[in-house]
C-alpha cells in the first residue's frame, strides 16, 4: 500500500469519528475540519442526500393515497354543487386524473430531485451569505472553508430527517404539523377550506413556525461555533452574523407564500392577510 493510499484510508477511517465529534465535541472537531478537513464534507453531504431521498420514498405511498383521496373528494364536492350525478365517462376521467396525481413521478421522483437540488442550493446560499457577512465584519476565511462548515453543520437537519422517517414508518402518517406549527393548528374539512381559506398571515406564521424546533437551535449553535472558528472573529460577531443570515434567509423563504397568497387573494381564492 502506497503512502497516499494509507493517508486516504486513515482519513476514511476518521470520518465516522468526525461525525461523532460534531455531536459531542463540536468546537475541536470544527477546528480540525477548518485546518485539515479537506474534502471530507462529502460525508455529511452524502448522508443528507440519502436521508432526503429516503424520507421521500418512505412517505410516497402515503402521499399518493392522500392525493387520490383529496382529488376524489374535490371532484365529488364539485358535482354536488352542480347538483348532478357523475357519469361513467366523467368517472373514468377522474380515475385518470387521480392516477396522474398519485403517480411515482409526482410523489417520488420530483420531490426527491427537488429535495436534493434544494439541499445544494441551500448550502451555496448559506455559505455565500455567511462568507460575505464575515468578510464585511473583518473575517479571514475562504468561501471553501465556509462552505465546508455549512455542510458539516447541516448534521442536525439530517438527524431530524432520520427521526421523521422513523416516525412515518411507525405511524403510517406523514409529518403534518412540523416544528411549532401545531400552535396554530386548525383542523377543518376540505369544504370549509374551499369556502373560507386560512388567512395569508396565518399561513405565513405556520410556515415560519414549522421551521422552529430543537434541531434548528442545535444547528445555529454549531454554525456560530463554525463561523467563529473559520473567520477568526469574536463570538459576539459570529452570533450576529449567523442570526442575521438566518433572519434574512427565513424572510426570503416566506416570499413565495406571500406572493402566492396575494395572487390568490387577487383572484378571489383566498382571504386577505
């Protein structure tokens, strides 16, 4: 075995220890990754991708069943409002539309690809924002160093995905009220939602609360440590940078909900905020 092969083998053997170190001794682990981490970020990246795909695959049968039920209920309510029975031809069209909505392409492939692409984009955006903010406040780091920190500190979200997958397998139900969104939980039938949609403000609040949980707090703590280690900035500045970027990106993530809600309101499909 050549010296290079021995070095690569040694690094590979250290990868599980790095994962464990991120849990029990994050600062020394991040200091090691900052100076000698190299391309070890591929391990948490691969783990995150696998867990995203796994959660989609596990939830796909449930999602398909719910999609078929929702489509059927909506069709039945539409014909009830029209005051007539469903013909055989219309029933066949309904079955065809339900098969499309519940197809593997819609319930598995698109969500899995979207989740993986979302991961990559999220890492790049977070790394870019932290790098620019750190540089503006006098930090000394490269984009590659910050990107490595961002990927490694994604570990809490990977743990959350694993836990949610286990819950889905155990209960046979998808995660509906994630995070603290259950605080604004409103269980109403489809007919009531169609007749009086949830207000835009409530929708935005629910989306925001769904991201708040212990895994987010854990991840922000790891990011503060990672930013301080990478940029060589004081802890207060690292906290300011991390929380500032989180607030900014959280607000940006609510824009699609705001725009969609305003558009629906203009069309008369939703309530005003």
